[in-house]
C-alpha cells in the first residue's frame, strides 16, 4: 500500500521547508535509508532520508518550492500502484482538518494564556527541544549523547543520536556555545518538543530554567539575547563558509562533499580529507561504516 511522506520538521523552530534538491525522481526505486531530498529549514539545509521502501510514485513539492510542515512531500508505494485516491483524499481532507486545527489552536491559545508564565532567557541561551525527525514521530529516545555538559558546541556539531519510531538518526546543533544542561538522559524517551538540552555561553546559570520549561513557560528572549544569538550564528556561518571554500579548493573536480554529519565529524577529528574518500552509501554518500 502506498505511503504518504510529509514535509518533516527538521529543527525545533521549523514551520515550513523548501526542497533544495530531489535526489530521486518519480519512478525511481527507493530503499529504507536512501536520501530522498535536501530540504532547507529556517536554520540549515539538511538531507532527508526515506523510512520506506518501494517506488517514488509522486512528488508533491518541486525543487525550489516551499511548503508548511506536514504538507504532502511525496508518495512511495509499489510500482504502477494507483494513487489517485490518496491524492484526492489529501485534497478533500485538508479543509475540515484546517477548520478543526483552527478551533483547537484557538482553544489551546486561551488555555496557555491562563496557565503559562514567561521565561526570561539569560543572554545567548537557547532551549533545544526533542525534534520530530520523521513524519509519524511522537516521541524519541536518546540513544547516545556525543556531547557532555561543559563541552563546546559549534553549529553543525552532532549533539546526539536519537531513536525515532522508524530509525536511529543523528541530531545536529543549530546553535553555538557550551552545553549547559541535558534534559533527557541516554536511554530515556520523551515526547516531541520536550526539553532536550540547553546551550549558551560558558558559565551561564541555567538552574531552574528546566523546571520553568516543564511547567509550560513561554520563552521570552530579550534584545541582547537575540543579538548575541545572531552574532554567534553569523560567526558560525562565516567559519562554515570558509571551511567549505577550503575543502572545495582542495579538489574542485569532485564538487560538493556528500557525507553524513557523523562522517564529517569523524573525518574532522581524524584529519581526513573527505575529497579523497569514496563513499559507499547511496549516491556515493560517505557514511559511518
């Protein structure tokens, strides 16, 4: 039976995504773990892998197009399978769901306004929540932490490996700073949007912030915090840009280095030039063996 693939929420603040590149086309065979597309979030461009096997029967969002989280991204099923009912069903189901969603949102907003309090984040501090790494994920389990409290974190570093309902995936940081708090220990499970970690400047006192978060407090960043965050992000992007130019200039004939975040981290630690590595994964992707 054909399966709908929806636009995933690849970061904790992502509300919509843009398909940068499709790595599969309609009619292509797809195996579980294959990279379907590269998706631009509000913070980075990330590879999106398939949790299903079959044939790519339909593409719902073309390259360059932007759509909200949970929009129909693709349909995977058996070769030659009739998906007209799925496509028609998707269109007819939208209107009532939207109406219900609006009513639910209004109710939730009223409830939150009565029960929640505002959380003033210290300068440069960011909450990291359990991401939704698959379209059906409702909770996740931290399989392994690759950083510990007190470690420096750069934008793009792998924070942890998280088990979803379908696979174990690497979760990278979109923030730079020091890991100040871990909210979900290895082996523990928690719902999507639970407090996973807190990142900020070294030495920042974050005691009590996790308790406020768990009680449903609304995060309120002051101007200085936002400015500091923007400065950190800008510096990180400049560093990443310089690194990309350096890698490309070493071997421009090979073009973009196509590797998983964990493979990139291991290569960096061991001083390995990924331009000299032949990938064994899908489409020549370099992955951890």
